[in-house]
C-alpha cells in the first residue's frame, strides 16, 4: 500500500496544512480575531462574543488548541485562552514567502 498524502510532503507542508485546517471554520476565525483584539487571556468571554452554544465554542477552542494556534492555561476552575504568537508568526512567514514568490514571478 502507498504512503498517505501527508507522508509525501515536507514537515512544513504538513504543519501549514494543519494550521489552515484548524482555521477553516468561520467560528474559529472569529475566535482568533477576538483573541487578537483583547490584551489578555480570556476565560469565559468567548461564549458571550459568538452566536454559538457553549459546547460548540468549546469544540472550536479544542480544535484551535490542538493545532497550537491558541494556548489554554488553567486558572482555578476556568481555562484562559490566548493566541500562540509563534504559530501566528509561522503563518505570517508562510504568506510572506508566497507574496515574495508572486512578486518575483510577475508585475
């Protein structure tokens, strides 16, 4: 049996694909946007910001956390979420590379 698709690509390609997959739902994009707009980690406020039930928000947070896009820290009985800047920089570098390649090829 042949190798799976993910085994046929570089580690970086797989990492970027995992990040994009985690960001492929509008609720997750909204969560990231909200976390970027606040100055500190957020515990319960995310549910109040989205038109979704708490279990649905929790599932989206879990997907973002599994992709390492957000961090979750336990604070008493609450989990406080914030953006993982290293991952955001990785996404930024990927898009910068694409932009540079486009500039080099055209215009």
